[in-house]
């Protein structure tokens, strides 16, 4: 095709000063694009008929919008599931507890079983993200983080010493103690 007339077969004697004979003018416009729930990072959404104007009166092309999902301040995303780290006290870990956990919809009650270990993941079914272009919802995964007190009052220290005595735990056991000869 002819690079001057783009295959139209004619060229105006005096081209328009705005479009220079092309028949289209580039302009920037802001449009609203509906982002579906659960859209993952990196997806490109197609908006039909909102792209560049077509040549010689042809319909406009499509606009493609690249989606970049900002990290949430409280939750981490793992597919359709969300991860929340829940700090609990040593006492709650040992004795169990029922706690309020923030969710995407507000809060939910979560039962912490007695004797739970730090790093254990508990599941709140249906409290995650909706799958992209599907129905249902993912889960909220709650990773329990047991916080060991760094400073103890004299009374707390006395009680922990008493607890250690009840369980017959040695005062200190190093990583290599099991390799030592008797």
C-alpha cells in the first residue's frame, strides 16, 4: 500500500492542519473500566471499541488494560486464598483461645487449639478472594505466630521457673547435647 494515502487511492490537495490528511486526531481520554473481582496481577483486560481509531473510517480497535494488583497492608495473596499472620501470646498457644481475626468482610471468630505451634496454618473456608471469572471464594489461611515474651516481670519469671520444674525440663539444653557421650 501507498505510505502516503494508505491505499485510499487519493490524497487531499491541502491536508487538514490538525490531522495532516490522516483523517484521525490522537487525543487522550479517561474512561471507566470495570475491574472484575478476584482479578490476578498481570492480567490484560480487553475493552472493545476503545482503542485507536481505524484507518479511513474503519471502526476503532480494542483497548487493552494491564492490571497490577497492589499488595494489601494486612493480607498476602496466594491464588484465590489470602494469608494473614496472627500473633498470639505464649499463654494462648499453650491453653488455646478464641480470637477475632480480620477478614476481607470484617471479622470472624477463630478457635486456637491448645498446644498449637508457631507457624501452624488454620483455615477459614470461603473467606478468601473470588476466583477470576468463576463463582465461589477461596479461603483465608491464618498463620499462627507465637510471640515469646522478651521481658518478664519478677512474678512472671518465678511462674515460668515453677512451670519448668513441673515439666522436668532441663535448665538449658543446647543443640549438640544429644551428641555428647554419657
